[in-house]
C-alpha cells in the first residue's frame, strides 16, 4: 500500500489573499492540499500534454500519461516507452506487448530507482506527480514541476482566479532561473494547468524557454498499458541502448560518413583519422541540447587548455525544414543564441544519425585514434561533462 501521512485535513479559505509573499506559510498550507490529493487517491490517470517554445525554434508539442494505483503501482507512459514500479520492482520497457524490457529492484524513491535503472545512459525527468505521491519535500516537488529547469523555486504568491469560466487556486513560484505558475481545482485539489519560463542554458543571453502544460486527472482504475504491463512474452535486456535500439555498439569501427558545413563545403569523417573525435548530434527542436551543448563547449575549452588532440564535431540532424536554406538559417539562429565557438555541420539526408543509431537527442559519441567507438551517451546529464573529461583523459594517456 502507498504511504499515507496521518495529519489533519487542511482546507483553503474560499477567499484567498490576492498575493502571498515568498515563504508565506498560507501558500505552503494550501499546497499541502494539492499534495494530499495525489497521495490519497486510490487510483489516478492523468494525461499530461505540453507545448515548449525554445528560442529560435518551432514550438514542440508532446505529452505522456501518469498512472497511480491500485496499491503501490506507479507508472508513466511516454508513448513508445513505459516506466512501471510495482511490488518494489522497477521496469522500463517498450510499449509493444512483446517489446524488450529492463528490470531492477526499486530502492529509495521512484525517481532515484528510475534513474538508477537508466544506468547513466540518459536522463528522463520524472513528472511532479511521483514526488507528491511519495510525500517528497516541498522543494523537490516544486523542482519537479519545473522539470529541473528552474533549480529550486520558492513560493512568491497564491490567490483565487477565474479563467475560462472556471475558478482556480493559483500558485506562483520563482527562482533566479525563471518563474512557475500552477492552477489547481479548489474542489479536487488536482493540478490542471501549469506554465513556466526559464532561462535557456541558465543565462539571460540565451533567451527564455517557455512551456504551457495541460493536465487531465481522473480517478479511475481502467485498464491501460501501465496496469496491464507484464514481462510475459518479452525479452529482458541489459541496457537502455539495447532497449531503445539506439546508439552505436561500443568497440565497433565508426562508419566513414560525409558531412556538410553551413557554407556548403563537404568533408569526410575519415579526414579526421588519427585523432580523437567527439560527435554530438543536435537539433533546433531538442530542448536538452540547450543544456548539453554549453557543457560540451566547456569540455572543448578544457581539452584545449590540457593540450589534448581532440576534434569536436556538432552535427545538426533530423530537422523538418523544407529547403536547405531554411534549415541553415534556423540552425544558425539557434546556434548563435548559445554563443558557442564549437564547429557545427549538417548531417546530409540524416545518414549519419541513422548510421550511429542516434534517434534520441542529444546523442554523443567518442571515437578513438584508431577509429573505434569507445563511448556513447544519449540525452542530457549534468554529470556528463565529468564523464567525458575522464574518457578523453584515458584516451590521451593510452595513446
């Protein structure tokens, strides 16, 4: 059974103050109603849909479904992949009934168990629901609502508003990275809307990321991909790369591919033979690339200071523009917004991303002096910078 906290039932007055100052206990008391609603629901299905606006990029729409209960079941359906925690076991699997799956004991919180299962190969943020379900500290819950983009925000206000003919309890929170607004139903205390603004890359010079999120919470126990999940007929695999069928095989020889510079000049990957090469696939629609590429720039600066013979190649791939000129213009605007000095090239016909099985961006690959792939990583990880430095140092010392 999921944990329940034996505390007195909290109520929010019908006429809330027009604003509450940062740290106002009234906002925190009101927010406890929200947390308790998610903790005490015997079963819940919430369809979460969002639109993200990145500087210099087209709006990106996506969504996933969060499922609670009955009993200790917690899961997230990301579309092609599902994460399920049940009976103190964590699973991550392809959504197809006969798809592969990962499995590990569920130790600690849902988010900690999920990230451990991913093994550092990528990082997929957990929705705020799971933090509320487990009665996490308020700061962790607000960080979850901000999907990590805001750091640790604090309440700056709350009131009662009417929008689109409905009454809402509105919470405001902010940090030095941006602002967050949450709208909850005053009767059910479930969250229905959320919006945030965050500094892209954590710097005012890089513009702002904006997101609008719609929730559709329903207390129901209907059968879905999470509740019907079973390992019967599935094959257990050992890594996220195997699960997603992405990423190159470590120890294999890198394919020789042709790239195109923004000015139209073309060159082959084999032109860099004899050097360590770091390839990073990115796209203007990739939100995490806003964070990974500035980190990669810092690694490149470090490698230069250390005197390491490393070539960095940032490959723009899988764009949706109709013409090359439109693609180059959009990618150039996006790239310049990050103030990077790294070289970037175009993946002609997306051949390179297919050859390296880079279907999830950002995707980073390291090739040694002999042309052998020694390291690969998909997604954004704040610790990747250190991992990459260790890999480049090891290759330098071995040469």
